[in-house]
C-alpha cells in the first residue's frame, strides 16, 4: 500500500538551490494500460550513467492510498512492453530530498509536454502520519486527489495545471 500526498510547486526558482544539492534521476514513463481502477506503466530511470527499468501496476486508488506492485525488469523486457500510442510519454527529472521522520520528498521537474510543471510528493508510512506532518513552505496547492501521473498521460492536463498556478 502506497500512501502519498502530491503538491504543486509554483515557483521552481524558490527550490532550485535546494534541489541542486541532490543527484538527479531522469525518468521516462510510459503507460501500457489505464482505466478508472488500474494503471500499468513502464519506466526507464537514468542516474549517474546507470539505467534501470521498472514495471509497475497500481490498483484501487482511494484518496491518498493506492495498491502498488513494482518489479525491476531487464532492458529486453522493457523494450518488449508495448506502450499505448494514445498516451503521452512523461519525461521528468527527479530529485530526492531527505525530510523529517526518515521521510523523503520527491521533486519532479517535468519536461517536454509538461515543461514548467513541478510536483513534490511525500510517501508516508500511515494515513495518520500524512495528516499530521508539517509541510515545507514551498509546497503549494495539494493535488493528491486531483491529478495523477496516469491522468497526465491519458489527458493533456497542461492548461489545467497552469490554471492552478
């Protein structure tokens, strides 16, 4: 079970100094299948000259919780998984920032179709922790129950996100 809150970051300049201290992962994310209850994706993750490939199935999203199955796969398996050509490929740079109580903030700086969009996410150990934790001041509007990456892949949400800024 993944318990995660997602926030829009309106001013990337406000956090550039923070994220510049941490290694960058470049992520290319394609969806194979999405419906109201399930999202199946593959990811290519590049960091420090190394590449890994991950297959993920997310099911039954309720509020800030979702069931998640994730498996590292080979390049050959990754290449064999055919994407849905109707979906948008998501490209982003991710920075992982240590936070309180052994939590980490993942800052995603999107590229290409979603250039200029920045989200910050925190994965929690429990719903209680998610409700009680103090958030950084640079977190703006909470988008946890409004926008998912699978929704961004199946619908062009750029104008909606820009409106929220």
